[in-house]
C-alpha cells in the first residue's frame, strides 16, 4: 500500500488567485496614499522638539534664520570691484575674530547704501568660496 504524502503547504486553487483582486487592492492603496502622507506630515508638524525654534532652522539656501548680524565700520568702498572694506567685530557664523578685511558684496546696489565711516550691521557668508556681504543695514 502506497501512501500519498500530504504537503504542508495547501495547494492554491484557481479561485484563490485573482489578479484583478490584487490590482484593485493596489489601486485602493495608491488612492489612499496621499491622505496618509498628508496626515503623517500634519502629525509630524505638531511634534515639538525641545530647544529648537523655527528661527534656528535652515532655510532653502542652507543658511540659518537665527544667524547674528555682525557689527562693523565701513573703511572703504570699491564700486568697480564690487567690494567693501569693513573693520568688524567677531564673525561668529564664520568663526573669525575681529579685524579689518575686504568683502565682496552680493548685490552691487549695497555699495550705494553706505559711505566710508558708516556704522553697519551686516551678514557675511562664504559664497562659492569667497567671503561675501549678503545682508547690510545701518547699525542700530
């Protein structure tokens, strides 16, 4: 007498496999995904991170909203070269001590906003490897 071995895995009948059923489930899942994503993003935005404020977060350019303006005195203006010579205090965002140095300006119109001897508040950053004044205002 020969015994048939039974498989531990049941055979699938043709009724168990329905490609249309799986396609419908995938379509339904894809239709629900935007709602899931929106809900997840909303819930995540409600979570507060201790000690971090929106002003500490970088913007799209990678700079920080909370970066301090530096204080300085305009010592020279080179309109043709697009440069300012500034005697400044510590540049914390660049890790530089107080000194007098030449900066390129981001916008040449900045050169018309100042005169030699003016006290200014400014932001200097490395732009393409060059120290550049990116923001400029009269000192407060």
